[in-house]
C-alpha cells in the first residue's frame, strides 16, 4: 500500500506481441483500495502491439492509499509475449487541468 497525494503520474514501457487472431491477451493497470473495498482500471490494452517497446503514461493518479497492480493476461498462443520495463512514479505539479487517471 502506498499513499498518493494526487499529483503523481505513472509512466512505464511495455512490450506486447501476440498473434493477430489472439484477442485474449491484455495488460491492465488497476488500483485497489486499502481494504479492497473498490478497484478502478486506470489503463488497459488488448491484442497485438507489435515488436517494439511502447511508452504509456497514466497522468494524475487519484489521491488516497491504495495498491497499484499490473495485471498481464497471457494469450492463448504459445508465442504471445508481455513485458514491462522502466516503471516510474513521478511526483510533480503538472496535474492541474487534467482529469484524474487520464492515460495515453
């Protein structure tokens, strides 16, 4: 569990390669409250995203105490691949005017 002040962004790189017909592979970022009273999906992608690394940012994490979880659901094909790298929580005064939990 970590307490967030509400002015923090999450950045990470992901690699997600699946076969074109495999629609079950997914990468999801979820927050769980301290007593698991609620959960909220902050980021989710599915399917094939190619052979190169991609960068994702979740701007302005909501304030509160919660667990941040990365959930990778492997596809049905043997050659499916999901990986994470360079995970950073970045505090800063850049969240004014952005909706909470905005991702790109």
